[in-house]
C-alpha cells in the first residue's frame, strides 16, 4: 500500500534518501505536532536526515504521567529538565533533544548508531522513572523511531529493543553502556539485582496509551486487578481494568462519562485496554496469573463485528498461550433490551468459559438481567463511605438480586480488604480490589504474597461486629 493510500503525504524534499523513508513509513502511526517550534523541529530533522537514517527517537511519557497522577503538573518541567541534563551529559551537539506536545520527548543522535542510540535513550527513560516514581524496568520502554511526514506531522513506529538495529539492520561498533535493567526477553534482567517477578510484586504495574476520535484525546491506563473467589477467599485470576482520563488535565472519567462516550471512542478504549492488559499478564509467571482473566468491554464494542472479531481472536490466542480461562464482562447494559443482551452473549460465549453483565448498583436494573444468558452480574462499587453494618446490608441486597437474576454476584473496585471481608458475609461471590488501592508497597505485598491470608486475618475480627448470615 502506498503512503498516499494511508493518508500520509509524501515528504516535501528532493533528497534521494527519502525513498528509504518512504519504504519505512508503512504500518506507522501519525503524530501531529502541537508545538510552537514545530517547523524548527521538522527542519532540523530534514536537514540532518536523522529520521531517514534511524537516529531520531521519541519517548511517550503516558505511563509515567499516570504514575505521577495529580503530581504531573507540578513535576512536568522537572521531568523534561531531568531528561535534558542526562542527554546533554552523554551527547553534546550536534545531538539534540526537546519536549514534544507536553507528553513526549524527542531525541536526535546523529553521532550514535541506531541501536546504540536507542539503548541510550532507554537508559535515560529507566533512570527517569527510577528518580520520579521507582523501578519500572519490568515494563517495555515506550520508545519509537521517527519519520517526518509534513511540516507539522511525524509518523512513529514502536521499537522492540530486543531486535532493533535501525534501517537496513545497521550494526553498531564499540561498547554499549551497561543498562540498569534488562529488556523483556533479555537474560540480563535476571542479573540486574531485581528479578522481573520481584519488580512486579513491589507495586501494581500500569501501562498507558492515548486514543483519539472527533477531536477528543483520552489516556487509557491499564492494570490487572486481582480477582477473588469469596467463599474460599482465594485469588483466582485478574481483571483487565482501565482508568480513562482526559489527555489535557488527567481528569478521571466515571461510569456515567464512559457511558456517554461516542461508540467509536469507547471501542478504541476497550481494544487498547485489552491489548495492554494481555501484555501485563504475559509479563507475569504462570503462578501469578492463576487460572482466569476477566476481559471487559462495552455492549456497544461487543456489538461491533470488527471489534468483536479482534477481541475474541486476540483473547483466545492469549488464553491458549498462557493456559487461562476467559470470562467476558459486557459493560454498559443499563437500559439495553434483554433480547439484545442475549444476542450478544450468544455471539461471544463460544470464545470463553462464561459471560457476566455489568450494570449500575440498582436492584431493579440488576433484576432486569434475568433470562439474558448471563452467568453472573458485575457491579462496580460506588466508593461511598458506609458503616460496616450498612455496607453489609447494601451489598446483601445487591447480591440477592444478582443471584436471582444470573446466579452469581461480582463486585468490582473495592478499596480495601475489610470491605471485601464484609462483602463475603453479605453473599457476594466474587470481588476485585481496584489498582489505586494497591499502590502502597504494603498493599501490593498483600496481593502478591498474602491475598487469601490477608482476607482471613481481617475476617477474624468481624463476627463480633457483623452476624454470620
């Protein structure tokens, strides 16, 4: 397929080396430059041919921004200053770096080979994360190679640092600086002082990406929430969960805001979340993955033949690869006619172990999922502060309605283990803890090493307060 067929204009230059760039432009993602110095950046790239020669790299900061959360606005300038200082220490002029669009960083290294340059930028990313949020060596480095497409547009392609050697498979000469952490699949990971398993146990891991439609840009930050079977209080798997935020100010979208999104944008969010969630699961050992993955997507997403085919195929492949059972969770069922729910359930059931439906925490709405082919109802915990007796009564009413409608009651997004222990007494059959509640090392350690024990310990103090039902 030609570049024009993909919507990317030919580079406006007569240099013969552009043919190499055209060949590399297939299968890339566009990036518009929202920058007052966009023309200067583009001209510098074109004059030096660093993009054509594979010496221009862009690092997306989405994952770091999510980790910093509300602190990002205060830390933004410090982050870019940290990168600039580290870059200029090792790479003087004519090498050059500059922030891009407020959430990415561009580095041009004409004096370094492609692979050596990419590895050096990866080092800077890891050092940056270690300084501001702690070890993130277990994650892929979000580094891309860059091509100029127009006066205000790049095209990007994700770099696999295990195999990347630049255009034409360039081979670097000379030593490569030792790295603080190995890349995925790199045996140096095990000799760097922190094993991938230990790194994952230290704190929950999140990855993020940006989606856009109709002029609206959103960040999708994905994690894998621990899922518990409540009767035996056993960790049985993980839910591929997303936090969706406005790109400009990191405002978190709640359930209602997500339901009001354009269906195209919601479809992108679901697909990206599933892709990122599967990546995080693959990073874990078989023992850490347990036996099940809960794969959520909106009703509108599952109703799209295109999205449904991609999700079912990708998930089936991953499940076979990792030896996991699949539970599809259909979200946004409030107000959907039962026959439409049954239709979608029948389409996706051949690709999973079972299907549950997600609705708002309202007994009448939950009861409406009767005879829809579902095996359970998933309810998002509203986060409201309640006395323990009130919380048990509230959850008990929802659990009763869910069991009558579909047989099981799953509550998603508890804040702590005490709430989960109360939920067990209330009759909730399955529950998950939201990632934000596990960000402390203490919370992460409980999930990783003492999930069931932690629940039992907390429950022992409850019978004197809450009667066994």
